[in-house]
C-alpha cells in the first residue's frame, strides 16, 4: 500500500476565475510519494457531512517543499466547503491514490508530449507536463474553455516553458472553437498524448489519436476511493475497471466512454 490517511494543512490559497481555487497543501508524506496523475481523497466538511470524501487530482507536486496543490472547481457542497477553508485549516486526506500517467521520459531522452484539456481538466496534466519538460521532452498543452477566464493556469505553465495553445468557445481568448480543432493541427509530430476533460471531448480525442499512444485521466463519482466498494466501475473492452484503483489514468483504447 503506497497511500495513507494523513493530515494536510492548507499553506496557501488563490482565488481563480469562475469560482475555481488553487490550494497549496503541506503534506510531506504525500508529496514525497506522489506521481503525476494521482489524486487525493479529501474529507470535505467539518460536521461529518458530506459523508463521502471527494477526489481531486494533484495539480502540483513539490516534494522539496513537502507540498502538493489542488485546483478545485466549486460545483456542490463538498467543493464549496473545501474552497472556503482558510490557510492553516487541517484537512483529512487519503493519498496519493491511483495509478498515475506513464512516464516514458524516465527512459527515453527525447519525445513530444501533447496535453489536451478542457477547463479544470488541466489539473492532472500539470505535473506530468512539467516533469516531462524538465527532462528535455518537447511539451505542448492545448487548453480549451468556454471563455477567457475559464483558461486556468496558462501563465504559470508558459512561465515553466510549456508551449500552451488556447481556444475558447466564445472567442474571447485564443482561437474560437473547440480544443479538438487545435489537436487536428498539432497532432502530427506528437509521440504521446495525455487528455482530461468532458466525455464528449475525450471521445473525439480517441477517434483522432488511433495512430499515437494516448492516455485519459477519467473522472467518476467515487465513494471509498480505494477499490473496496465498486462504486466507480467503468466499462472496458474486457469487462470493467475501477477508476479509483485501476485508474484514473487509462489507455484511450482500454475504456468505453
Ligand atoms: C480522479 C478524479 C479527479 C478529480 N479531480 C478534480 C480536480 O482536480 N478538480 C476538481 O475541481 N474536481 C475534480 N474531480 C471532480 C470532483 O471530485 C467533484 O467535482 C466533487 O466530488 C464534487 O463534490 P461536491 O460535493 O462539490 O458536489 P456534489 O454535491 O456531489 O455534486 C454537485 C454537482 O456536481 C456533479 N459532480 C459531482 N462529481 C462530479 C464528477 N466527478 N464529475 C463531474 N460532475 C460531478 C454532480 O453530478 C452534481 O451535479 C475529480 C474527480 C475524480 C474522480
Ligand atoms: S470508489 Fe470504491 S471502488 Fe472505487
């Protein structure tokens, strides 16, 4: 077992557009073991409600600081509670959980990694893109959102040397259109694609990437988060997989969306 239940202290928080929030968590045991694409299962609520923990991808892994980061979109009671917690608040977390993305850059010196994300789907891609770029891979990110404020973490990624291309549905920033239209132009030359976003986006990415290795980070409602309740099963070619235990990262050809 590589995960554990531990306390994480909110060390910093920044409000981002459209109700998103970036939280820094001091959690040295998690930061020391975490891999890009893994997630934390967080108890969200001081009064025991919501009863079930909520899963969040690691949007930053900073082992030297003993910190990880979460990018949170407020959608309901649990995320509203988490997003409203002050610096210094102690959180009860399980993690790091899940399999994470493959990391071929640990063996291959050169490669071209392309991330494709919709909105908050950028979160699990960030640590993978940064790690691959640090080892000398060419790394690009195609990021789509409904409007300009929905394009999260763009400046931070560009400052780290990631080539970020953006598009918005309303045309308020970058190209007007869907992120898959950017993918059509950028796919030639990519040796590996990582994607996270709504199922409709992932279906199109899968159709477009039949000739290149492609992995998805999937989101599914979760209860236990550790493979015990079967609550997060998703269909695959050979039966079903548990998103929390076997994922959340799957080969694009492995899962049904
Ligand atoms: C592996 C994994 C990684 C995730 N990473 C992130 C992340 O980095 N940042 C982030 O903001 N969220 C992430 N999520 C989604 C997040 O867990 C949910 O948004 C959260 O559990 C909602 O809790 P809530 O109590 O606020 O909403 P609830 O009150 O439970 O639900 C409110 C509304 O949100 C919808 N909803 C709830 N969960 C999901 C979900 N998983 N996907 C889509 N819609 C949902 C519900 O259907 C409902 O309409 C991730 C989920 C998984 C499984
Ligand atoms: S959430 Fe319980 S098995 Fe995945």
